[in-house]
């Protein structure tokens, strides 16, 4: 077989720009892996790449999709630790492994990193270092989000904010992909977790997932609610998956010596802050981005032991890619929307 089905974008625009068509199966190089895509999550980065808002390394026509899980079909001769038949999931970027940042364990900021794309297709070729083996018992629809969502959450909670037992953590966007995983990982760290959401109907689900308290955001500043829950002290850590719309409330919620981990912001306005507020509070502002291969392996291990689990809203065939993007753009569902380019996103 030399051709595959893929959801092609020939120009930026609305979801209707997708065209599911036949294209050649890509060839792989010495350090690359051919993967049969069994599941691919529809991420916020996919949406902004499709509509033209996110332009970094984006050239049309292209096939998007970074939250990939599937089965290894073939490997290049320089691939060290993957074999045909392995179940794998991806992280969002591959790194060069040679620059100063990579050599000092900071591969997530590699200056020559390459974005992972191509998951909206039956097959994809990826650099081996962008993939991690997963146990065959885990469903593909769950493992596809472990890298970009679970890995970033682990990076934020464990390695950047360094949450410890007994601390109080505020998580914004707690019903989103990263926030949902950060909630579970913070709970595993022994922290008290306050989850913030705009949807009161999702309170019970957040409590079931491990939140100790849930704040429903219904105004411009929710920090008084946080202060009430913390006896006026504020939280030790903020894990903010939203960005500028909630920055002021989050900073006001921070305790003295608090750490503010900003996980990501694809869109949003600039914010302003008086630097005096930072040093009087002795606050630490921390940027979190992407996930290393070692971190992704740790996330896979947590999932394999049943300690974390992504929330899946629905799994759709590749032909429903337009519908999938409309669902994500409208935030119509609670949980991840997953595409299944190849038959069956369940385990084999």
C-alpha cells in the first residue's frame, strides 16, 4: 500500500477548509519512525494552526495533529529503542539533542526543535525522539493526550513549580486538557487543590477528579474566593492554563513567596503589573512549555498504574474532522475530542 487517507488543509480558514483525501504515505529517514495513527486528539494548537492565528513553522498545504498515538510500522536504522508493533504516543516537539540546551537537560527549549504534526492521517512519520512506548493495555484514545496535556501538566506541577506535600495549589482552566491532568498530578503530590472553572455544571466532576474545592468564576476577580478558602493567606502555587484573562486574579490569589506557573497562552491581550508587587510578595513567575521525553515516560507510567486519566468526550472518524473542530471551538463538550484516522481507537 502506497497511499493513505488524510485531512488536508490547503489554506487557513474555518473547519470547512479540511479535505479528506488520498495522499502518498510519507517515507521515513534513518532516525524516523512510520506510525499507523490510531488516535489523534484535537488540540487548541490545531485550531489556531488551522485558522491561521498560529503561524510558527506553518506552511500550507499541510496535515495538522500533534496529539498522536498509534502503532509503529517501520523504523529507520538509527532508531535506538523502538520496534515495529510497539504502541507509542507523541510529544509536541522533537529536539536536536546536540545544542547547549539539549546537552544540559533543557530539550523543551531547544533552538532547533521541530513541531510534531500529521496526526490527522492514517500514517505519519515522526522523529524517534518525539515518541515514547506505551503499554499495550492502555487505550489509544487515552494515550494520545498524554504528551501534550499530561506531560506539560507534569512539567508544570512537579518540575517547574515543584509542588510539595501540604501546599495549596490553584489550577485555572481545570476542565481543559492540561488543567484536568494538572489537578490529578497536584493531588498525587500531596497538595490541597483548588480548581477554577466557569461552568458550575462541572463542579462535581472536578471534585471527583481530586479537587478539594472548586471555584466557579462569575466575575472579573475571583481572588476573594481564593482568599476566603485560604484564611486570607493565598495559595502557594498557581498553575495557570488560561493566561492573560485571569492573570490579575491569579496573582492576587498568590501567597507571599508563592510560585506562579504559566503553562501557556496561544491567544490573549498583554497584561501590565507593577514590578514592586512581585518583589514585595517575593513571588516567582515561572514559564512552562512542552515536555521532555523523560517526562512523557513518567506520565505514561502514571497512566499505566491508573493514577492519572484524561477525560475523553468523544471519538470520531477522520471523516468527521470538520465536526470535531466545531465542537472544540465552541467548547461544546467536557473532555477531549479525539479523531480515529485508522480503524478502532481501542486497545488491541
